C-alpha cells in the first residue's frame, strides 16, 4: 500500500517550520523564497528563488528543505531554481518583520531599494540618508548608517545615536 | 528572439560578462581580512560574494548554451588565461584602498547600465539574470560612488590618492565601450546592447561623481585593450594561479 500524498497546504505548513539558516527566527515561507509547490505525479516539485545571487545560505536552504520534507515522509522530490521575478524584500511577511525587530534586526522599509540612479541623490552621499530606520532596541529614530553592507548580503550596518547600540538593518531590495 | 543567434558568439559574450564578475569578485575577495576598517572589510566581502554569485549564473548559462557538458565551475577553474574574456580593468591589482574603490566605481557605473539594458534582452535567460544582478549592483554603485566622493573630497592625503587612482585606472575604461564582431552579433540578435551605446550614460554618472569628489575628469585618453579577446596583462596569470590552484592540484575535488 502506498502512502497518501500529503495535501499541499500541509507541505506549506511544514516549510513554514523550516528556519532560515542565517536568521533562525524567521522561516523560509516568512522570507517569501518558496515560490511554488506542485505534485508532478508522485514527485513533489519545490520552486525556490535565491535572495541574493551569491548568498552562501542558498545551498544550506536547499539541503534544509530536502531534509525537512524527507523527515515528513516525502520520498520523491525535486528542487527547482526560479530567478524571475527576482526576490524582493517586499515579500517578507508582516509577522516576520515583527519577529526580525524582536530579534534585533530592523525590518526593511519598503520602496527604498537602491536603484543606482545617482542624480539628485549625490547630496545624500557621504553618510547622510533620507532613510529613517527605528532602532530595534530602543525605538529611537535617531539612527545613522555605518555601512551599506552588514554581516550577510541582505543586511546593512546601522547604529542608534540615542542608546548607542549598533544594529543590523534588513535592507530593501 | 529577434534574429538567429550565432551560438559561438553567444557563448563568447556570456564568458565576457561572467568573467568580469568572476575576476573582479576574486580581486575584491583578496581584501578579506585586510581592509582598513571592519565595516569596509565586510562590505568588500559581500560585494565579492554578489559578483561571484552573478558569475555562477552567467557561466552556468554559458555552459548550457555551449552544450558540451561543462559546468560553471569547470569554466572558472579549468580555463587558462588566454581563454578568459574579462576586461583588463577588472584584473588590475588592488593597489591601495583608493585604487580598489576607483576601479569598482568605474566598473559599477558601466555594469549597471549594461544590466539595465539586458533586462529587455531577447533571451529571457539573460533578462532574468540581469534583473536579479541589477538590484545588487545598484547597491554596489551607490557605495562606490559614495566612497569616491568621501575620499576625493576628503583630506589632502585621500584626495591625492584618489587622484592617482583615477589616473592609473582611467586608461582601462575605454575597453568597456569597444564594439567588436561578437557584440555586433549579440546586438543583431537583440540579446545585448552594443557596448558603445552605454557610454553616454556612464559618462554622465562618472562626470557627476568626479565633480562632487573634486577630482578632475581625465578627458580623452589612450585605451588599453585586449581582455575581451583573451590578450591579458601579466596580472591575470597570478589571479588564476591562486584561484585555480585547488582544482588544478586536486582535479574534481568537492566540498
């Protein structure tokens, strides 16, 4: 007798329990990187989109998905990479943004992604920024950018000038 | 697709864009553990990571189009210098932090224009890699432009170093905009823009940032060239010796 194919909503639920390897307070579904789940005959096809092209977590994420699903008894599965549309931090769920904040990472401010168009933005170069990021520790908006890049490709380094704590900002992309 | 694609030219073109990302990514990664401050060290490592990730996508597609069963890794690790197609600019030694930053800025300003144009490539695989990479490179350009301004319009020492960096990197920028038969074939097929068409937008960005950085625009200058057809400076061999050592010494080694 063969096992009954689990319902896809159940598979989505399982994946919502798989933590991101770099930021374990949020899950793969919170991040919005699972783009599709379908059964092709008896094979489960999981479509995943990378956050950043060179994110070192990508291969770990694939391994974690496979391990989790095999743990739930899925014998045949295939992972597919989908590049388009490219991942955007807009896909991070509202609940996940709160989890990030509670963990000490300021969530992305939608609509502020770098577009590489420097005209009119030169004035905000050299450290000044229009972006207002609230300190995830004390809530103050008196914060400043230290570097556009942080401990992982998806984060920038900021500091709070009130409580003086440095913090990560999950940048908008 | 707009026209029939010359497959050999397509592979050649994909190697050019992939090799630019690979060699610059490797150069930038050489700073890991050596940058002037921790934040810059992390930023450089992250940029290197973005570039190497993009290189995997481009060389992966090159291998697929080539259809000889090679992989992105094999293209990266098992070709010799004459088979590399990157611009001479990206193989230039890192020099001091100012030279690295100036090289990055001059390249980023070109890279973003190229990727923007490629988003409407007739080949959807090219368009989707470009759309992904453009978002990352927008951050690279903002950062490198920011630092060129800070250091150019900084202390007497930093200004002098940026001036020297600009002077030494500038003769390597002309190659970015030279069109050849491969570029013509790609433009004909609607896959990629002619490099020369990207120059006006690049020139605008560069002029604006150099002015803000109080650095004199070098104007017209002699252009070194050859990288796009495999004629490299002596520096590339040293890059490859380090980058390819493991796969050459232990063929097929995997993690």
